[in-house]
């Protein structure tokens, strides 16, 4: 038997390939599926099942394309009602794959159809659980995402999650391996570990949500406490996973059309497409197409696109480093942004060579900022609230990038405003968004808070009252 975790860092997502004999299953596949097919082919195996733990919110799964290319059966847990052909398993049902068995454990709470798959070896021994978003390492799935679909409150869903954990998962042996769908960095939980594999016994000892002494009421209170609003694209991804979507092969083909500068400019003007520049923050700062938005491909690219670009149907035009165009289109498709109209052939250099208008971002070092600092200096910190609370520049305004679109009225258009994040990635995204909307008074603090921490700029943190 082979168990392989296929972890994608930019999405903090784990898919799984399990083979026994000449049969295999894929659990929670990413949208680009050829690598799974190749794995099975190299092993001389047929993909029999595509096991989905639930309708994912943070990415578009590859179940439809994988089923179309392999003939494998898509499996969802009880209560799921997809708009395409799938096997809806019942609680306790067993699925044979080669010499091993997957037992379906219905574990509602994160969503109503959420399901954990218990893997049993050739001798019937429990080996591992694939928990989806029901159980993470260090946390459990947030219970607020499925409120509308379930017609329940987040507290009611949290109660169901408590019941699922205590009736289906906690009674299992400590030696069982836990394979979750996500790790640290995912917005599907709030306290996830950086580890991606653990034993159930260790989780019982260390995961706050699995405390033996925890009552149902305490669980509901703790699991629902401190939840931030989910990214806006989550409901759209759920819809696509449930109702269907365009084949990624077609999406990539249409999105990787090379465009001359004239074609690029014409399409931008005629369609109102958003120009997405995926180069590094430093390259973008030194020169970019006016009104374009910078979200660098090297960071948490897809989640930031989903959080900041309203509507997965938004038409996009791509500026990227040469040779990375298909990677950009693929990573956009992972979160449902399928309406890419093409990319600027030969990159930003072709725009410059054509004599087209360009724009730049003003920047300042942390040392120079410290020399200019007065009591009237406006500093905007776009890090998360938790980062800001740990330590921040005295007098700085915290406007987390995740919700920058909701706080535009709080940002003055007069006077110089200095913007920073931790290292420069998020601040450049924020400045590009604001500059495209008419702010011309923003200055990026080079190196972000990491550079600021090495200066004499006064800093403070929040002190909780006792």
C-alpha cells in the first residue's frame, strides 16, 4: 500500500494518492489532474475513486476533470447534492480499493456533508483518517462557512462538529495517522499547525478542540471565538465545486493567448479587464502599466487574488515574468478565476519598448522614514490584526490587507502616507489597489516591519487588561 500526501504550499492544501495493488484513489484533488493520472500510470494502477471530503470553499477541486479523464467514480458523503453524477455514500459504507478498505464516517459540522475517510489495511486494521476540514492539526474546521446552506447558526454547526468528533474520531486508536486537507496559512481554520501529518494520539494531547475535559458548550464557545470574515470568493468556489465548471484544459488554452501591446491595450479598453501584474513587488514598484494590480506569483498568490479581486468571473489580463504565464493561469483557476483573456507577450519590457505610458511607486527605507518621522506622520500597517497587536509602530493605523476594500473611506488622499506590511509583499498589493483607485500620495516602506524593527522608530504592542 502506498500513501502519498501531495501538499501545495501556496494554498496550504493537502491532496492524497493512495494505491493498493492495481487500484488507487485520489482524495481532494487539485484542479490540474494530469500529475495524479501519471502517478497511477507509473504504478500500473487504475484510479477507482475520487473521494471528496466536502464541497471545498478555498479552492476548486479537480474531481470533474479527473473523473472525465479516468472514468473514476466521484464520491461524496451523506447529504451532498451535487449537480453532476456522483456516488453519495452512506455513513459506515465501505469502499474496496485493491486490498484495502475506506470506511465512510459522516462528520458534519464544518459543512453538513463533511466526511472523514477511515483507511483499513489488508487485515482490517485501522491505519489512517483523511479528515478534510473536520480535523486539522492543532485545530478543527471553522463552523461559520456553511450557515446559509445549512440554515443553521455557526453555534449550531459547532455543536454538530463536537458531536462528530466525539462520536466518530476521538474513539479511534491513538496510533492512527491524521491526514488533514489543510495546514497553517489556510483560512479554513484559525490555529493550524505547520505540520501536515500527525498521530491522532498526539492531537488528543495537543489540539485544544480535542481536550478530554472540554464540554460541548466550551467547545462551541472556543471554536466560534475570534473567527474573521471569510474571503469573498469562498461561496463562489463552493458553488463551482457543487455545480460544475469549465475544463481546466480549456481555461489554460484560452488564458495563455499571447497578446501584442496593441492587442493587450485594446482588450483592456474594450472589456474593462483588470490588469493583474504578477511580478515581484520590487519589479512592479520600478515600473508598471497604469491602473494594474500587483499580486506577486511568489507569495500566497491565489488566496490573495480571491480575497481582493471581486467576482471569479472578472475578466483578467496578465503581466508576468517570461515563461510563467501558464503557471499564473493555472493558479488563478485553482480558485475559480477562469476568465483570463491572455497575457502580455514578452512581458512588461515589450510595453516599455513600445513607448507606452508607465507608472511607478515611491519608496522609502525604514532608516530614512525614521529621520522624517513627526507626530503628524501617517503610517498604515496592512498586516493582520494579530501581527499588529504583537508589535507595531506607535500611532500607526491598522488596515489589514484582507479587508482593504472595506476601509477605503478611512484613507486620506491628502498628505504623504507611508504603507508597510511585514516584508513588502502585501504593502505593494495594497498600494497598487489604492493607486488604481486614485490615491497618489502613498509611499512604500521598503523591507516592511522587518526593516522598521532594526531602526529607532518607536514601537508598542497591545496590553490586555487583567
